[in-house]
C-alpha cells in the first residue's frame, strides 16, 4: 500500500492545529503508520529542501523549520500521495480552496502549516529520511475494512 510523509510545520503546532489536521487524515480513512515529534537539524533541512537551496526565501525556511519542533507522520492508503496533496491545497495558502487544510487554516506561502510528499518517488525517499524501519508500524487497521471495498484493498 502506498505511503506518504506529512510534516506538521512549526506554525501548526504553535497555533494548536495538530489535532484538527490529524483528525482529517483519520476521518478520510488514512492509516497512520508512524508519528513523532522532532526538531529538524540544518543538515536535514538542506536535504529535505534541496530543490529550494539558493532561493531567496531558503534562509527563512531553514530558520523556521529548524528552530521549533515539528511532527512527522507517515500515512498509508491507496494513492495517498495525491490524496494528501489534494487535502493540503497548493503552496500559496491564499490560493487554496476552503475545505483544504491550507485553505482552512492558513493565509501564507511560507507559513503554510503542512508538508506532504509531492510524488510517489519523493514519498519513498522522504519516509526513509525521517523514519527508521522500526519506527514504522504494521498493524491491522479496521478502518481500512470499511474505507475500501474488498476488491480495492
Ligand atoms: N516556500 C516559501 N516561499 C515560496 C515557495 C515555497 O516560503 O515562494 C516554502 C513553503 O514553506 C513551502 C516550502 O518552501 O511549503 C516547500 O516548497 P514547495 O515548492 O516544495 O511547496 P509544497 O510542496 O510545500 O507545496
Ligand atoms: Mg514540496
């Protein structure tokens, strides 16, 4: 089953939105297979945001992401990479539709409260970047029995 990495960024923690966001993933039928609070180091930030090194906003992004705790979550579900991207809305929260996480909780491009892997290839790398194999849990999730028809599982 497909997996994706979500990060609840420092602004979602500071604004007390962790529970509201996690509730949305649970309610959608996604299975949480890993979750932890951590502080991102500068090295990890540079690796994670390597596509943005050199952008004028990178120093602010690194400072923001490394100075406060974040919550990393691995979600599992059918086509969950795209499902989660759709639930998040676009990078610029002001363009995000109501009903999306960014569209409901954020007004900014740089303080947009959540990260989600942008492709299945990226997701595989990002899950490994943040979680050791023993931090990911295989367990029976009854929700899956009802979130999908038997032939979809
Ligand atoms: N970012 C920013 N300003 C920009 C573009 C991106 O501060 O003009 C930050 C923002 O936090 C964004 C992150 O860099 O979420 C990663 O950018 P990406 O293009 O990967 O967007 P995402 O995948 O998060 O929607
Ligand atoms: Mg991205």
